[in-house]
C-alpha cells in the first residue's frame, strides 16, 4: 500500500483527486490530506471519507516546517501531490504577499521536508516521488489563434498569482537540478466540476443564474480559456505519477477553448434546458443578467494548452468534452444546493472541523 501526502486536499482539485484515487485504487492507497482550511478549503468535500481507515486529515500550514516535518517523521510517505496554493487572480492583485508566502515559501518548505525525509546517502529512497501541480498561467498570454503553450514555452507571468506559481515551478526545477530530487511538474488549464468554490467563473455563474443575480463579465468577455473537467485532470495526475519521468513537466489541457462570454451563455442556455418548464426560476434566466464590468488588471487574453507530450509519453487524453462536462457540473450544483449554501455562508468550516475532533 502506497502512502500519498496530498496538500490542499480539502480544496476543489485536491478533493476531486482524493475521490478519484479511492475510486480507482481502493485498498492499495493510503492518503494523508494536509490542509490549512482557509476560505476555499472545505472538509464537507470529503465528508464521505471520514470513517475510511485509509484516509487521514491533518490541519496544518504548508509553511510550518515543524508541522510538515512531523508528518514525514510519523508516516512513511511515498508520494507527495502538492496542490496547496492560493489561486484566485483577483485576490493576488489585492494581496500579493499571501500568494508569495503560500505558493513560494510553502512549496519550498514542502520540498525541503520531503528531501530531508527521503534522503538516502547521496540520493533518495527508492519509490519516492514529488508531483507539483501548477498552472498554464505561468506562460503568460497567447495573442495569435492557432498557437499553443508547450512545455518549452518561455515563462511570462503577468499577475502576482502566476508569478508566484512560476516561482514555485522554478523552485521544484532547482531541487531536481541541484539535488537530483525525484520531482515532476504538471501545468494544467482552467479546471471546472464539482466542489469548486464559487469565486471562480463557472460556479459563480451557475449560482448567480439560479439566484437571479447579475452575471459579471470582465471587459468585452472575449478572453479565451481552455477548460478541463476536473476528473480528467485527476486521472492525468495519477498517470503522470505512474509513468512520468523525473525532472520533466507535462502540460494538461482539455481541448475546450472558449471565450468567457461563450461560457456564460452556455450556462444560461443549459440551465434553462435542464430546469423543469414550470420552475419559477425560468422567468428570470436570460441574457439580460449579463453585466460587463471593468476589466481585470493585467488580464491575459488567451490561454491554450498543447497536451501533445502527455499524450505521447503517458497515454493520457481528455475524455470529457465541454457540453458533457458542463451538464455534469450543473447537475452536481442542482443536487448539492446545501453545499453551496454552506460555502457561501462560511458556517460549514466550524461544523466540519468538529467532525474530525
């Protein structure tokens, strides 16, 4: 049985990855979830695993050397999957310091604690792996249609968030080059799916449509993103851990490029289609809810991932195209209105922390 240390496992992508791993590898993996439970960390995402003997939750700060070292000392960790990060661009513009602390110093601390725990003479113990989860935003912005981000694309971050993630990527690379540390990096496109905190575009629009609230769209709404269904991402990470080469980075994209305004209109149309014809909310769901707002500072125009390398070396391809994925996502939010109420009220955190005492 392999022991995984997952940082940020109570967040959106981390919790989906943990669900995926227990569904795919039940009985052969043990998972330790380390999360500080900031505003976007939600133990309700994993409430069904509370009594699973192969699952452990530890509330800790990835910047806390003593706490992280203690986890390594008490557990024979085989694989670290490092999701924990501040990730909202708007928040990074308002408070860059938090992003530098968590994303750069936190990653450095995780690397150093793992390096010390796994050291074996001049090298490292057999079977140890550190996978650092990053973003396509480190590459900057594409201006020409038909161009894509490759693993060889020079870094050109434009926001404090993307700059902090670029810095953390370089720190991982430095550990590989300096210590021959057994690490890999993945850079993914925009994720969507269940359990996503409603500050991000898709859950925000779903929630606002259902509530009859205005739908804020930055600038002219024509910024393009490549959308990746979160469970496809989880599968990709699992496959990179199994087949990836140390020191390499792998781009993970969804082959789903769309303008932000397209996403908003698709969500409106899909919700209207999925709701019963006599649902009273049908009356207020229309394009009149769309409100254009002042553009974000340093707003990148277009992201597009070329996942050629991961397809060729690992054998992974996205399985969920956007029409299917958005319906699955909307259906999940339809079926989990209580979850949305909890995360938007903030009451969930105290309740679910009590569950783990």
